[in-house]
């Protein structure tokens, strides 16, 4: 089942979406590293999932091929409101949500709100939520300088298998997507701060998400070799969710949807069907 690229006007914001398949709607939400976008996060799983579901994979506001807009007061809230409006424009009243990394954390925050900020049926959390340590691997992501060598450090932090940072073509493609007009600036904007204010950013800060409030059935997928999370972080999330199951992928880093896409599609499909 082909997944096609198209643009949707959302209140004047040109929004890029990958879409295909029929059946219950599954919304795939990508990670937030420099160059992060739907086509990278879901290139190995969107079409297999579209054999069973109506797949919608948008680029977040400010990322990928969606317009480059950044809200310095409420960046996450603005992205969430834009996503909610996109779904309304598409006529999606109920959906399963799958989120990797940043997107997973945002889904959980939306799910814990009263009322929930998204039309959630079920959730698949892939390396999202929980405490995010400010370690050397996180620094590699934050300090990306648009060079291929810097992108290799990013990929080393994100993946367990060394084939990804060693793949010259993949590195070049990642760099090219990080340099789409406005892409680097929109992602870097979150790192800017007024010199009179405390350091911004959630990394190294306690996770304040009230998981106990989330009543949606949730599949938590974690990589056993995730360098961007502490060991056991997913067990803590699952212990606090009222209705959740955990699947740990061995020999896998922060992006199970890419690094072990076949297994990711298999367990996600089984959970959502």
C-alpha cells in the first residue's frame, strides 16, 4: 500500500503529511533531532503499517517540510495545537498515536490532560517519555553543527548498530534534510535563551508527566541499548500507567522504528489490531 506525500493548509500553515492505507487511523509522530521528520522516522514502517491501517504521518510544526514556525513562549503547546487542528482539517475524530522520542513524550502529556488534547484511542510509545539525562550522547544531538562528522556523532547517539553512522549515503541524506530552508534555525531556536533567565530545556530535569492519569491502553517499546535514556526508565513508566505493556528490543538504541523496523511493525500491528 503506497504512502504518498502531500501538503495540507492548516490555518495558513503549509503542513507536510505522508498518508496512505485504509482502516482505523494511526498517526505516526516523528522524533525531534536536527533534521527529524516523518520521512526519516517512518520510511521503513509507514508502508507496512498502511497494509492494515490508514496511516497519517505529519511533519511537526517547524520540522521537515512543514512551515518553519517557532513559538518562543509555548513551543510544545503550539505544536500540539497545530497537530490537533491538522487532524480536525483531515476529519480524523479518533486515532491510535505512535510517537518516537520527543513525540512520545508529547503524546503522553496530551493524554494526561483533562480533557486529553488529542483524539486518542491507544498509544504506542517508542523511546519516549521518562527522564532524559543530559549526558554526552544528548550533547551530541544538541551540539550538531551541520557537518557530516557531527551528524555521525548524532547517529552514534541514536542507534546501537554502528552501520548507521558508517553509512555515507545515509549521513549525507540526514544532513541534507537538516539543511532544508529554516529547518536548522527552527530546531536551534529551542536552545536560545535570554541571558537573564535560567537555562531552558527539559534534559536532566525530572519528568513531571502524571502517567497515573492516562487511561489509554499503551504499548511501551524501549531499546535495551538506548544511550539517551537511563536503564530501566521504561519499567518506571509502565509501573505508573494503569493499562500498559512493555516490549524491550535487544541490540537496539533510541529509534526501534528505524533500527528494528520489521519487529516494530509486527508488534505495533499486533497491539493495534
